[in-house]
C-alpha cells in the first residue's frame, strides 16, 4: 500500500494530490494521511511513503523510513529551470525514490524514446545551450551551503549550514591558500554574481552546483548531491578539479527526473521513477 502524506500548508499538497489522481485511476492501493491529524499512523510495515519537502511532518516520516530502511518517495523543487526559478518551481518538481536527489547519471542508451522525446519537448536544446566552456583560470573558491533540514536528513544527525561552512573552510585551508567566499542560501546577491574569477564551487547538495557547472565552474560536493557524477567529493583534491566532458548527460539526467503536472497525473513520473530507480 502506498502511504501519502499531506502536509497541510504552503500550497504544495497539490503535487501529492496529482499523484493520488493517478493512483485512483489505476486502482493502485493507497491511503492518504494528514500531518496534523494522523501522522503517527504512517507505518513502514504497511508500504512505501510519499512526502513533499522537508517540513510540516515530512521530515519525521523520512527519518522513520530511512532508519528502518524502507522505501520512500520524495518530492521537491526541480533541478534545473529555464525561467525565473520562483516561477518555474511552481510548475515542476523532482521526484526521487529512496534519496533526495538523483545522484547517478542515466544510461541514455537505455532510455525509452518517449522519455527522450519528453525532455526534447520540454526544452532540452535550450538547457544544453546554457553549458559554457570551462573556466580554468579562476582565483577564489565559492562555498554554497545547504539547509539544515536536508543536511540533517542525509546525515541522519543534527547538522547546520553554519557548522558546515566552518568545517569545510577549515578542511580547505589545509590544501589551498585561495580566498574562500560564502554564498549564503538566501543571500540577496544572485548566484551568478559570484562567478567571476571563481576557481571552484564547493557545496553540500545545493542546486547551486548545477548552475556553477553550467557556467564552467568545476564542482566539489557531497556524494548525495545530484552533481556528484561530474564532481569530486574529496576536498583534499581542491587544487586538482576535474573538467568532465559529459555535462550534457548530467543535464539530460536531471531533466528526465523532474516532472510537471501532466507527467504525474498520467503516470509518466511514477512509472519512470520506479522503472529507473
């Protein structure tokens, strides 16, 4: 039985309701729970859980299912966008099975034609044009911390962006004397304003790394990050970044794993995630 959680707040429940439409139509056994009423009734022994985001009860369910090594599905903001992000994220969501990001590249030779056509129809060509040549002459290192909610879920222990910045900076200074600049998650200055003379981007699992890679800035990140396949996860290698030639495969992978309303209601998302996980 699929157990779906409605958070009640923030207007994001609509994405869970889109999936409910598909499950209803196809008579797939499921039950809907409401966070402020029967959150405690969701039990890992009864089947997979589906949650949206990392608050209003979702984080409790995720911790429970991770601890008991049971299947969960996680909805959150898209990986990439082609318009203003605040607008785009209202129309697209990523869906992950037993993870918070897709952190393995798809084998594009195994992708069905309908899925290839899906991302072509959704503007693949424009996204590929965003990929710029590598900048190998930068000076400073850019740190982009993630939220405490995602870090705590991934680590399964208390974690904060402040501690991550302190510890990461301390580690980096063992291996480099380059200037280190921190771009706080909600800083007023746009991310691209930090790109000039940037030698490398260091993130936890922040989507900022996707923009940095597209801009030609090499990435260092946590293994759980969606950019891990084209990045280095060992900070001791900070002075030897990699400049992979398959950023296009990363873009295609991320696009394949984010979906709009129609994809969720008609089952495209559900079937793809379960077929490719």
